[in-house]
C-alpha cells in the first residue's frame, strides 16, 4: 500500500533502537525524510546511517535529551521549526511500589512522558495547521487502558497525556491534522528486558523464566516486534488515517481483555 507520504518530513523521538527505531524504519520505507533523536550519539548516528542507506531518504540524527528545553530546542532547530509528522516517544519510568514514590519521582515521570510530548505538539502542530496537513502519533502504553500496578508512574503520566490528546485532537482535526496515540504492550525491546529483569530478581527466577511466564499471559504467546509496531505507526501517519482522530490504538497481542 502506498501511504501517500513520500517527501514529507518527520521527527521520531527515542529512535536509535526499539519501538522508536521501528517507527523510523517504517516511515523511511514510505519515503519520509527524518530527524531522529536519542540521548546516545554513537548508536543514533549508526541508526541514521543505516536507515538512510537502506531507504534512500535523508536522516538527520540529533543526540539530545528530548525531555529538556535545551534538547527540544536542538531537535526543533534541525527541523527548521517544522515537520509534517511527529512521533513522540520517551523511555518509561522505572517500576516500583506506590508507597515508595516521591513527588520528585512523579514530576520526573510527568515531564518525560506527558509534558515533553505536549511541548513538541505545541511547537510543531501550529505549522501543520497552517499547511493544512499533519500527523502526530504519541507512543504511550497499554497501561492507559489496563493500568499496571508496578508501573504507577507510567500509568499516571501517560493517562494525563491521553486526556490532553482527547481534547486537543478534536480542536486541530478541522485543519487536516490527525493526532492519535499508539499503545504498545510488551515488545521485544530493552524495556521488556528491564521489566523481566525486575521480576526475575524479585521472584528469584531466571530472566528466561520471567520472559516465558510473561509470554504465557499474552494470547499470541510471544512478544511484539518493533517492525510490526513501526508499520502500524506509519499507517497512522499516512494519508489514509485522515479520519482517525483522538484514538488510542492498542497493540498488545490481546493481553488487555476488553470488549472495546
């Protein structure tokens, strides 16, 4: 399927690996020129070179902390202050117990997983409105549908972003801008390794056993792949997604048992 976005410009955050890289790869395959961001310069530059060589698009790496004002300024400067496509993404906060989190823990999570995405939308969506076309995909989490007890920091921050998008997306839709959220379940990324490691340590089992147990709880009996996730993201950024507004698209292998 031709996604109709060849020649567009996009920003993909946290794109050196994992789900962010999956999204960047799929958008590049569709012909989108990219600015990609992550904290680690070496991995990011290698990813940019590989994607550009494979798909023949322009890929500009910007190593910066997107959760800071300075980091966002550097990324926006590389874009020339505008983009047709925005994919927001940031690593989730650590798991833990609700009794142990401080106010600073919550503020850090909200800054990274809610306010950063909002700031990027505030910077780039006005230009999309002027040009009468734009796509925003916020990578959030299945936890906004089915909260996960040990991920309370993530539950809190991502639920706030979800509420913001529910209102904002309807306001910008008349201008040809589609804003939606993409909710991953467990995928075969470093985040899954981190979560499984925590379970393994807490329960005194091997990392492999922790993964087997978690996979058994997913109807597909396997973790998701970054490539599949990226393909879904690319469709949500396509011309064909113009009628998809303010939706929370769940991609979790059926792990969340809900009729809607």
